[in-house]
């Protein structure tokens, strides 16, 4: 009877030890699986950021290669002397083994610095290290400045020279030309024209011609009278 009791107590101890060992192993396995699950669920190393060009505009891309597809909120901040200058934007991404990329429209400047923060449930809440630095060359190239104008005159400058010559006053008509239309238009003398002619020459421009004709007529008449008187004297003497 005592032998039977001894065997039963030994069996109980053996079972208890086996149960304890199994419990410890299970706990260890669960802990290991928990760490492995956390490692496989999401990790900051599975996120990467890059500054690219989309034509003439700049963009910032963030890629998530988390195979578990845990939703993660990605926030991008422009930095200035180690502080956030402005928030560029915020988007949610669900990664995959092949990688999922989200794009932030940001016309970045060369050598600018951006902070990219990732928050995924209780797995990740940190920045992508190091901060993102943009390339040294901008996406849009500056347009070439037009060449400076040369000192040589342009055709428009040379063409303007005759215009200056035409600005000179037209020659005034001579006195004879200005008075001729007045004589043909009316035989009556104009007071204004008489005054101007007398003021300039002291007499009418036709006065000399008229006086010359009068002298010639007087001379012809005197000669005719003289010859007539001589003929009469010769006739009377006979």
C-alpha cells in the first residue's frame, strides 16, 4: 500500500514538472512570435523618401514596402535651420512587398531639406532618417536672357532722318509771284497789297514799265509834231 502511494506521488511530480516546462516553452514561443509579428507588421526601415522632377515641377515621393500592409500616415515638412517651416502635406499609405509610392506636389528649391514623419498604429511613430535633401539642380531651367542691343543704328533710325528734313519750312514765294495772282483776279487795287508793295519797294512793281511806255509815247508824239511843223514851214515857203 505504501509502495503504491509512493509511485502516485512520483507520477504527480513528473506531470507537474512537465506542465511547467510546457508553459515556459509556450510563453517563450508566444513572446518570440509577438516580437516577430511586430517586426514583420511595420518598420521605419520599410519607408523611403526621394525628391524628383515631374516635368518642370518638383515632387516628393515616399515608398512603403511593408508586406503586412499596415496603414501608415506620412507627413512631409519643409525644414529651416532645424525647425519646421511649413507642412507640405499628409497622406495615408498601405504598403506591399512590391512597394506602394505616394507623391507630394512640392516645387522644391535646390539643396532644400525636408522632414518625413511616419505614424503607423502602435508600430511606428518616427522620422525617416536622415532628413531628405533635394538635388542641387532645379527642375526648371532659367530662360536665357535676350542679347543686349548693339550701338549700331537700326533701319528705323536711318529712316527717321528724312522726316527731320521735311520739317524745314517751305520756301516763300517771290514778290512777283505773290503779286501776280492779285493783278489777274481783279483790276481794282487791294489796299493791303498796295501798302505792302509801297512799303517794300516804294512803288508798284508795274510803275516802271508804265512810266517807260509813257516816255516813249511822249517822245514819239514830240517827234511827230516836230516833223509836222517842219513840213508846214516848207510848204508855206513855196
